[in-house]
């Protein structure tokens, strides 16, 4: 992760320091006067070297290390295909975001506010379409064939007051051994998705406990709350970016904040602010996850199964059960396994 951060910061800084982005965008705008054509070309030309630089790191962290420690058994060509699909989706989203930002930059000094609102709507749209369009790109989804388990999980959802379309199974076992469950989608697209590894390696009571945790996010409105928190972080990030683009335009030789040559500066600001707010986002996420754990322990048919499920998940995923406090504070979106288990044990011992 640290090396990845250095690669991002170093590459973007080099583009600014050498004047490459200015020369490139001057050439593109001389070729076509339409900024909305020059922008995707600039993103593609500037982004390709970064993808090549970061590919070895992606291979080490996403393929070589998981294969070495038995977490992944997916063939390299299949892994590369998944990376290509994820990169294509990311490129489309990045292009849409960039067109939105630079279109608003050219139109209003309040671009950062309107862009944040547009991104908030985009986050909600993604949450709605993910189970229908995006998840099937990476997993084969089939309805759960085990009628008894399906009915049991649907009863848990009904007790929690969470309407779902049904229970689907994702073929994670053809990729690796990790196990998980999720309640994905919004409104009429909401459904339960289980990894087939979860069904294979966990007891029905443990599957129910894992699902109860996921249902808690629906009960507590965590998707909506998460969208608002993400929107607030986006608003702050874009406000800082506005100040930096205006301050840096004259210093770096840009014609103004909307100059396409400022793409690396915008990327550098977004990256830096993202690192600064990461611990705050993780702190909020850990609070939400603790609340979901408490709900799962209190509402699962077999509360003790939550503890055994956490232990089994930790073993399957090779999780660090008790990381250093500072590491957990800065980088963990969930409480450590040791803290989750200790809290669950304390809840089980408490009266009522």
C-alpha cells in the first residue's frame, strides 16, 4: 500500500514538475477545440503509463500473494480478465466524473457544490444497479437450491423487517476460499447474496449469524447514512480541490482552474485529501460495524454462532486477529476480529 501511494504521488508530481501535462493538453486543444473530446484523450494518454507502473503491484497484492497463501486458486488469465473488467468499469466512472467536474468548472465558481450533489446521486444509482448489472459481471449468480436454508434466511430477513427478492449464491469457490454474505441493492433490487464457500464451510446457524450482521445495515439505514457521509467527504474534498486549483493555476502556468493541464494537480489533491480523511471514514465505518455486530448477536437464532462464524471467517481469510492499535485506528474499516469476538462474548454474558 505504501509503495502504491508513492507511485501515485510520484507519477502525478512528475507530470506537473516536467510540464508534460501542459504540453500534452496544449497539443490536444490545438488538435480539437472541443474540451470534452480533449479530456478523455488526456485521461487515456496520462493514465496508461500509470496503469503500466501499477500493474506489477496489482499482480503482487491481488494475485501472487493470495495464491502463495492459498486464498486464491483462480487461473491467471481469469484473474486478469476480472482486473480488465474492473478497470473498464473504473475508467467509465472516472470519465463520467471528470466530464462532470470540468463541465461545471467551466460554468460556475460553485462547481464543487454541484459536483458533490451529482456524485451523491451517482453513488445512489450505483448502489441500486450493482446487484443487477455489476455483480453478474464477476460472479455467476443462481438462486439458493437449499430450500430449508433459504426459508430460514428469509425468515431472518422478515423478522428484521427487511424485504428482499430472494437468496442468490455467487460462485466464489471457482476463484478462492474467502467466504462472505451481503444484502445488496436498494428498494426493488434488494437481495441476499451468499458466497458458495459460506454455504459449504459454515453451519446454517453461522450463515444466519453472518446474514444477521448484513441485515443490520439495512435495519439501521446504513446505506443511506453511508451515502450521506460519503457525500460530505466528497463535498469537503472538492472544496479543497477548488482552492488548490485556483491557487496552483498561476504558479504552474495554467490558464485557469478549468485548464485540462491541471488534471494531475486535481488527481494529486484528491489523492492527498483521501489519505487525510481515510482514518475518519474508517472510524465511522467501525462504529457502524460494531452496531451491526451487536444486532447480529441479539437477533440471531443462535447468538453464540456469531462468535464461531467470526473465528471461521478469520481463519479462512487469514485475518490479523489482533493488529497493532495504530494500524487498526488508521486503516481498518471493521474492528479487529479479537475486538469483535470480545464484544460479542461480553454481550452474551450481559443480563437480558
